[in-house]
C-alpha cells in the first residue's frame, strides 16, 4: 500500500513499467532504469517492447496513485485516446480519430472494453457502466484494430481490465479511503477494501473486494425548481473469487462480481445558463446494474498452456431522458407550456461468452495461439415515450391511460462464433514475423413484441388541437435476420537493430457487427414525407497501416515509444437522425481516413526524479461520399471526424526521504486536449444547411498534483484535480433533443487519500 499512494500520475507510469518498481515506494523513486513491462495483449505474456502494436499498461499501483477509480483517468496518459464522458455511466472511447461523433447512438463502440474475458462495451445510446478499478492486476489499452484476437467492436482499439487472482501462499488485506471536495460544497467519498485468505496453503484461496462511492453533485437543475447539486452518484459493488490449484499445472478460478451505479441526474449542462447549470423536466437517469459469473480453467501441458473462460452476465439499465429540446429554439429553457416529450427506456441484457485457447510456451522459433470464441446475447428494451400529466391537462388531450403516449417492447437476439489464431516465426533473435487471423460469423434478429402508438406529437404541434388522441396498436413483428461472415487479419514484421531497440511494421483490420434498426420501415407521424427508417447498417471495414519504434537508451534511464499510422475506413457505420421526430437509426456511408503519430517518453535524469510526456497528433476526415450518403448523414467530403488534432500529457515526479521512517513524493501532470467537432455539420436531408446544434468542444488544459508520505503500513496523500479550475467544454451532444447538450470540466477538487496495508 505504500507504493499504491506514494506516487501520483507520474510515479504511476514508473510503477506500471515494472513489477519490481511496484513493490515499495523507495524502489519506485530510487530506480536506475524504468524496467520492463510484461503484457498479455497478444493472449500470451510478452515484453511490451517485443509486441508489434501500440499498448499502454497500468498496474494497480499506477491506478491508485492517480486516484483512478474508473474510465475517467485512463485517457489522460494514453496517447491517441479521448474519453467522451458527459456524465456518469455514459462512456465512449475514441482512439486514433475513429469516431463520427462522441455519442455513437445505435452503433457498436469502436473500442472494445473487456473485464477479464467478458466484453462489456455496447452501443452508444445505452447506459455504459463505469467499472471500479480497485485491486486489478493490470489495465492494458491497445490502440489500432484488434479484430483478430478481440473480435467485433475493437475497430480502433481494445481496453482490457484484468482483475487480480487470489493468492494461496499468504494472507493480505488493504483499505483505501478517499475524501474530496468538488467545487465549494460537494463532498466526494470513496471507500475500497480487499482481503485475501489462503484456505489451504498453496492450494486454495479466496479474495474479496468491496467498494462504495457516495459523491455529491455539483450541477444545479433549473428545470427541477432549481434543484442544487442534482447529479449525485451512489455506486457500490464487489467481487469474490475462489482459486483452486490442485496441481502445479492446473488451476480453477471462480468469480462473482456485482456493480451498481446510480447517478441521480445527468451532468450535461447549458452554458447559456452559466457554469454547472442544466435543465430538464425530470432528472435524466443513466443507471446500470452489472452482475457477472465466471469460471476460468488453466492447464499447463508440455509445450503449451490451455485456457478456458466461461462467463454469464446480466446487465440491467435505465436510460431516462428529457427530449423536449427537439421542439425548442436552440438555447431556450423549457417551460410548463413547452411540448412535453421524454423517453423512459428500460433495458435488460443477458450475455453468455465462452472462449478457449491454447498458447505455446515461449522460447522456440515458433510462438502461436489458437482458439475459439462464442457469444450469445439477448437484449430487451422497453421504449416508453412520455408526455406529462400537467401538459396533457393544459392541452386538453385525453384518451391515454397514463402519461405514456407510445410504448414499444423489443428484443434482439445475437450470436457470434469465431475461430482465431496468432503465430510468430523468428528468423533470428533480431527478426521475426507475426500473423493473425480470425474468421467468424455474426447474426442478429430483432423482434417487436407489441405496444401502442398515438398521434400525440402531431397533435402537440397543431395549434388549438385538443380532445382525445388516436391510439394505434403496434403489432408484433419479426425483423429481417442480419448475417455476416468473414475474416479479420493482421501481419507484422519486427526487427531489432540493437538489443534495446525494436522496430515494427503492421497491417491490421477491424470490423463492427451489422446493426438492425428497431424502427425499420416506420414513417414519421409528424411528417410522412420524411425518411423511412432503413433496415439497418452493414459491417464497416477498417485497415490500419502502422510503423513503430520502441527503444531503451542510456542504460535504461530513457525509454521512447513511437508509432505512425494511416487508417482507411470504408462503408462507415453512422448514426443518422430523422429530422421531423428525432428518431435515430443506423446506416452506412462512404469513406474516411485517419493519419497520425503517437509518442511516449519516460526519463530518469537523476535519482528520485522522473519526467515524461506522451501524446498524439491526428488528422481524420471524410474522404469520399455520395450525394445520397451526404444527405442522410449530414456529412460532407473534407469534414473532420470527432477527434482532436492534438492530445497529450507531461508529468514530473520527485521522491525523497522526509525522515528515516518516512518517504515523501511530489508529482504533477498536465494534460492538453485540442478542440474537435461534436457531430457532422449539416442537417440530414438538407445538404449544405448547417445544423443549429453543430458545435465544437473547447481546447482544454487540466493540471493535477499530489503530495504523499509513506510510513511502514500507512500512506497519506493530499491531492488536487483541475488545479486552475478550468471549466472548458469537453463534450458536445450531437442531437437536438437535449436542452442541455454540453459537458464541462469537473470543478477543482481538493482531497486526501489514506491507505493501510494489513
């Protein structure tokens, strides 16, 4: 625990670099080199320097030192990555510029997120849980398409969260408490605890982790009688794992985890109302409940290791949002006579995942991994579109049994089956070639179970209309089954001109699964001449061309990682919006490119001092588009994708002996993210006409600092986040229906973390 808190964002990078540096604080600050990084990004343990792709790895020591409890802090020191997170449980990563907007409604994410072997990333207009990152073994962020080993959704990268196994050799326990003050009056409380108990020495052990977060909000909702600090967050959960090692060659791990995240309102704001102020007729809710069960079996054969992972997960979600901004002038505040229009969607997702793989032991000319993957998922969504009782009475609308003017009950069944392999042949110690192939099939089918619709919106837009509304039943319908099969491949050449320098060239591909539109074929009840919702979107295609360099210099006191890439993205899946009623749907459009340079530098100029920098330069834009595609999507040739041209961070860390019994550490990190557009510029269906909602984020700078002191078993750290209280806009929602469409940097936060290692 001394090393967990002693470093901050800067020392954390060092701790991530080497298991040896993560043991104690003095080792971390007195190291003479930055050590080796071991990752499993290729489904086998390898030195990071030998992996022919861009990977940033974080140990638990790194995460705790930075105060990272979820996704929010990961993008700070991951070059080429931006987190679009306007509010809790509303997460969408962008890597290497591959994004058409920061929301991705109806679309599979472009960055796959895994907790151990379970893919938890989903589509953009659902609640996306922000998992707790306490007591994890490692977090790896892989940039570039990872389709061969991680399947669909890893179009531009993959984030892997690897939890710690129980230790059957020794008892261990730890506690970490964090108190912070957000802004002037919002208390943030975070509690984490872990206990590891050997039940049978070197044979059987149990490990339990629990966490609780209670965070007062800092955004006032003027639409709720000016409710102060409406975006409170309650977050709780834990996991229990049991490890049985009957022989030196075999292990069985059973894991149960549960996480519940319940923000009480959104954090999106309306800048016209001032900082930290938003408006909605009710709290916007993006809440999630994730329960997972996993069994992992490992066996070491002579020459190869077998791994089988079986996971069942249940993910319940609430997606409640006020849509009244659809009918308001941009920047206007809804009033009691404004058209009441909201969506209360309840979703239930059950997922079964089975993966089995066999990986050769390292050391020969041939290294290989071969395996199979199966996913079966059912996703139920109950769409409940609502008015409000006071508005119905004001307009004299009757005929509804309650405030809901439309209900539709859908479910989608999807399956994915794939075989994959990865092989490396070493011509010599200094030159090798790696190839990977995944061939699989995907199918999905949506079912409308029933419901009803009405002419509420048309009536609300008709001045003087009152009286009974017309109710129309929605008949059950089975949609067209979407199917797709095909390969995803990767090939790379690696060359080491010197023992401390590795270069590589890689070509890799990625894909997303086809999308079925739940409202396919439905006309608009507001404007029947508007777009008819199409059946769905085919898989898009992406090819990444990359060259890289990974070097260790000056006897290990300096490391550098560089990567340059050119990405061709074709048949792009995009979210389109029907103008008249804001119904969202997925479709495909032409072609785009993304080209860029990523860098990571870590140096130890003197004993106890570490400095570093990382970042990415990127240029991404639409390169080819037909007139029809431009009209339906709002895009245009030469239009920028939703990513900054520059994103990076610089940090410094200094450790010294405060007393013979206490080790002190000071660190600071400065993050800079450039501005970028939040959406395509033109109104769908009206080419060349600028959307009134079109806007850019603001370039912003964030500064964090920490001072920590480590004793024998105690560590105390004081920290500040957003030191200069920068309040720039970091997110722009692409759709008109939100009256509060922006997100700002979180207010300056002061806090203290206290850790104890038993």
